[in-house]
């Protein structure tokens, strides 16, 4: 075939050709693309409409693309060996561009052109076409798509209240220091871990949490009209909200809790709940969940005759999915292993 699209998998011949059109249906992975049509197709299917003009020799064009999808967040790394210009259609979602090497200008709608480079990321709004100025030869960039509804909901979770307007970001994020640099490091880790067999990104529970963390990271690293409210000290919370969470956990300790769900039970933001638990109980909400679960496991083991149950069954019964971590917490809390508790029953 004249234009070749190659997909790379660990343990698979990287020279194996993938027929045209399959870029729209294959899973997350890495691609080496020779041909503008294929490049436009794969970027369009994963991110947004993408039309490019090759400024160098068309026959020399090569694009290396790596993509990982995390729910409502999609991360990609694009590397080129030939300079290009590109026009992006209506984005329909927040888009962040983070140059790893090289630089380029970005203009959205009729606004001015802002330049992205090393340590300087760009945020594009969901509304309005965007133009990508000359993307330098041998350039490499991270691009991240955040679905608008998901990002707004995460903002509401952090604030503990609804918002009536979606966040409007300043176009530039400092990606070279502080929050911005930490956030970019997390993006890079996600791309590295995507191909690890049986790794963390293969676990649905972890994917949901990392998806939330990436959205929160953008909201904290970027500048927008809600930034001041996010940085403000959490307001004092009535003890009744802490009691709501404690009652729910004691009643149903095996439920799959996370910070967002506990905050919803308490009817406050995640930050407010964390501060209230620290101030009133000296621990985080999730630490409280683990404490209640450990107590239930110990009570269960102490009244069970040896041979009628196993430690694994009891641990799963009370919400512990990671047995190694559970055993460490149990021994640190009670000074003996779960098996010892069961044997002494």
C-alpha cells in the first residue's frame, strides 16, 4: 500500500501493516504513520477534526503517535520529522497542547496567536476553530482532550456547589514549574504505563481515579474564573456532615467508596470533607473507611471457627480488594496477622 500505517505492540512485529481505515476502530496504542491522510484520520478519530499541510517534502513525512484513553480524558503524544501547519475544526472539548521539543503558535477563532514551547503549555476552549502555526521539524508534543461536561462536573465536586458557567481558561499554563510541571509529569507517566501488561492502567478502579486526578490537576494548574475559589481555605463544616459520612460507612463499609462519593454523602466538597475529618478525627475520610473495615474483619475472624472461612473470603466480604495491602494494614493495626486471629478464635 502506498501510505502505510503501522501499529506497535509489545511482542508484535512493528513492521506489520494495518490496513487503511482501521485507525478509527483499533484500541489505544502506538502508531507510526507514513501518509497525511492516515495522520488526519487517526488524530481526527481520537481528538478532533485535523487538517494539515506538510511544509517539507511530502514523501519524507512520518508521524509517530501514542494514545491512551482514560474515560473522559484522552492523552496523546505526537512526534514529527517534517514541519507542518494544521487547522483544527470546532474542538467541542478542552484541548491542552504541551510541547516536549520544538515550538509552535496557536490561534483560536479571531483571537491573537499564543506560542507554546518547552515549559509553556496552551489551553484551547471547546468553542471555536483553532489554527496551529508552523510545527517545527523534529518536534514532539503532548495533546490532551478533556470532555467539557466531565470537567465541569469535577469542578463542581471540588467546589461543593454547582457552577452556572463552564471555566474559561487563560491560554497559557506554566508547565515548567510547580503545579503545571507536576501535572505534565503525570501525563507522561500515563503514556509510559499504557503498555505495561497488567499495570495500573489496566485496572478500571485506578483508571477512574487517575481520570479525576488529571481533571483536578488542570483545574489547579490553569488560570480561570474559579481558581481563587479553589485555592481559598475550605469553609468550616458542621459536625453533622462528618456524622453523615461516618454513619454511611459504618452501615455499609464494603461499598466501593472514593473521595468524591464520600463528599457527596456529606454534601460538601472533597477538600472540605478532608479538612473536617482531619480536624475532627485526625485522619482522612478514606483512612476512616479502612479503619472501619479492619474492625469488621477482626470481629468476623474472632467469631469464626477455623476451617469454616478463609482470611481471603472475609477480607473480600468487607471491601478489601488488595490482599497484600490489607494484611500489612491489619498487622500494623492489631499486632498480629489475620491468620493468627482466625486460628485463635
